[in-house]
C-alpha cells in the first residue's frame, strides 16, 4: 500500500513540477521490486519537419530513481531526448539527449550525436519505443 501511495505522490509532484505547455504524458511504468517509477511524455507543440522530410519530436522521461532523504523518497532526474521520427517505416533515431536536475531544471549533461552516429533504429514490437512512436505519430498526423 505504501508503494502505491509513493507512486501517486510522485505522479502528482511531477505533474505540478513539469506541467509545462506542450508536454503530454502518455505512459507510466512502475517497478514494485525497486519502487521505481518512470513517466513518459511528448512535447506535442514541438513537431518540426526537418530537411529530409522526417519529423523531430522531444520525449521526456521522468525517472524516479528514489533516493533516501530522511523519511521520504524523492525522484532525481529528468531526461529529454530529441528524436527523428519516421512513422511510415516505424523507425526512430536519437539526435540529442539532455539530462536535467529534477528540482532545478538545470542541465547536468547534454549530448548531440554527430551525424555519422545518427542511425535509424527499427522499432521493436511491444516495446516502450513502439509506444513512443505510436503516440508521436498521432500528434504528427493531427
């Protein structure tokens, strides 16, 4: 019961902290063994078509790697990934990855893949990647 209370508390806090315009949550994962929660969101307002004809979409992963702080447990980081999306071929490629502090929003790490490392990845059926692609393509096709 306490684990589920923590999950609800985390979702409420993350919604308050990161309810910025455009970010739409589409999935929540919970691992009861490690009491880890992950919330996946898409920036529905940033859908840019690039020069190759593919769309670029930002994904946010709020990863609650719980750390003990007195009697409470709190999440530690947010990762944002800029993807190139090919809805018709069901594939994606990572362009930029940013890791932010959960509390301040300040960038801890940022990496943009060089063009020669930006390779298309086929989506694995039933994976979180497929879930992301399906939701991103819904926003792209609206």
